[in-house]
């Protein structure tokens, strides 16, 4: 998914994640672009957990040093939110047979 982009207010939203979720990792938008460019990324389009047809992307960011889950709008792929992957997303990414 090479066409991922962020509105300024959504960039700020993911950069300040720890303010909303104590212990959470703040996410830099550039990290999400690396995750989107990961050749081993997983793209769920549509995201089965979405009621609006959003896309879920799970990929590794070398700059961050961890796997990131990104939620983007369908079609134009505007980033909505992102977080450090854990649980089922991380297991799915790590379990791809690599």
C-alpha cells in the first residue's frame, strides 16, 4: 500500500497516543509509511473488524524497530489511527512462515 497518507490532525493523534492510553507507544507517521512499504506486510481490505470498510495494514517499521498496525480509510488510504502491534495482529504478522 504505497498510497498511505495522513491528515495533520491524524498525525498529531497518533503522535500523542500515550496521552490517551497510559503505557502506549506514540507513533510517528513516517513509521507507518515504512510499515506500509514492508514487502511482508499484511493488508486486510476490508478490515474484518471495521464497520466502515476501513483497511487494516500490519507491517514492520525499521525506524521504530517494531511491527505497527495501521487503520486507513478504504479507497484513498488516509490514515485514521495506528499503534504498536500486539496480540492477534502481531501473531499473524510473525506467523507468515518466514
